[in-house]
């Protein structure tokens, strides 16, 4: 397969290594807004560096989009118009209008779009999903998620990221639905700024907590912070009437017990997302190549990104207005701006796209 890769930053460079090592990939085309960076990644992984337009002109078999967020929606639409199966890192866009417009293009072109929610491909999250579906926990009643970065991103990244709910917690919102099989129906969100001033200047927060109500009355909490010098900490706990389980607890979890006789601090805590989820990123890319060949159904469609973004948008409204916000309220507000009969992106069945 000839694969086009647009974006040669941290995650793009990682994907380049995964793709070039894959037995089904014979040629790798690399493009980036910084030509020197594209050349560096291409040279490191035996690919060819070229401008974005040339990538499309060369007619790859599939496209991997790992560019800056602002370019995602346009590249998705362009791939759809060209009939190229595309993989795109989250988010499709940082707002609902851009997300829906990109999904319109995918629907109009009958194209394949797989979204990069890599936690779905992590073995422990998959085991948790199986445990819930199989009834091991009994009646599920409580879920807790944690997403903590070891250090804040560069100041210039924050205004372009969409904020902590859309950039970081959106992974938690997606995995909540995927593991439990239940959609989020309402959120109550709070945020704080206790670190660098550039978060506040961008209208963002560096620490957040959300209380979420899921279908069936299941309650969940999701917390996130940009400041956790102990290490990269991503966990999920699920409690039911019969049992409780955890994802992300192990020898490298950056968490120290202060109980007498408790475990010592980890000697090698998770350093970052590529360290923690490297195997999941490789698994999702292997899946995408099979999806692009038509050998497997798409396990993470563009509509999944929209569902998670609706929850993130509800959190922003809740934080700003200091009140509980039904996710349906956000969906209805977006729906009101469009002609429902003419817009295929909102055709989600009886309950809409969040069904």
C-alpha cells in the first residue's frame, strides 16, 4: 500500500515509524507545514517528503492526518472528495460547525473516516468493556476517570487546542461511552487556573472536573490537569453491584500509596501518551490499514468524534454558566442552525447523533 501521512510532529513521527514497519505498507509519502520536518521524518523512516498537494496528486491508497488541528477538517473533506480512506487524529475540528461540515463531506463522498481515539485499542480498556458487557460487575453504577499530563503544553498550543475539555477530556468522554455502552446525557463541569497565566489568557483552564450522568442513571466523574509532575496518569475505575475493576493501575502508574506497607513510588512512571499508549497507537493503525483495504468494518467513525465533542461543548457551557447542561441541549442548539432535512450529518435515527 502507498500511504500518505500529513503531519510530522510527535504523533506523526510515531505513525511514520508504525506505517513504514508494517508489512502491508510499501511506500510512505510525508508532508508537513514545515518542509524540513517532513524531510527529517521521511529520511528517518524511509519515506518520501513532498508538499501536501503532491501527496494527493500521487494518489495514495489511504491518508493519515496528523497535522495541526486547524487543518483537520479541510484535509478530511479533501480526502473524501478524492475518494481516499482517511484516518484523522482527534478532533475533527474544535467546534461543532467545522465538525459537521467535515462529516457532510465524508457522507457526500461515501468515504471512510476513522478517528484516532487510541484508548479503544488499549488491551485494558478492551477488557473493561468486555467485563461490563459480560455482566461481571453486576449493575454498573459508578465510573471514575483520570487524565493528568506531567507538564503543560507550550503556551502557543493552548489557544489552538480547543481547551482542556475538547483537547484532553474528549478522550475520556469517548471511552466512557465505548466501555459502558451508555451515552452521556448531562454534565456539570468546573474548571480552575492554578498554574501559568497563558491558560486563562486563552479562555481555558488547566484543571477540570466533570460530573456526568449516563443513560440508565450511571454516574461518572472525569478529572484532568496539565500539572502532574509525578508522571502521565490515565486511569478508569468502574464499580458495580457485584465487582469493581480498574484500568491504568500497574507498576508504572504515577501514584504512591501512603498506607503502612504500601507500594513504593514507581521507578519508571509513564512519561507521556506515546509511552503509555504506544501499543494502542500501533494497533489502531494496523486496524486502519485493514479498514482502508475493505477487510474490516470501521471501529471508530467520524460520528463518534461528534458525539464526544457534543459532551465537551456541554462542559464548556456548564463551566461558563455554572449549571447542569443536558447534552441534548447542545445538540438541539446546533441542530437549530441547520436545515435538518438537508443535512445528512444530523441523520442519526430517533435519538439523533448521540444515540
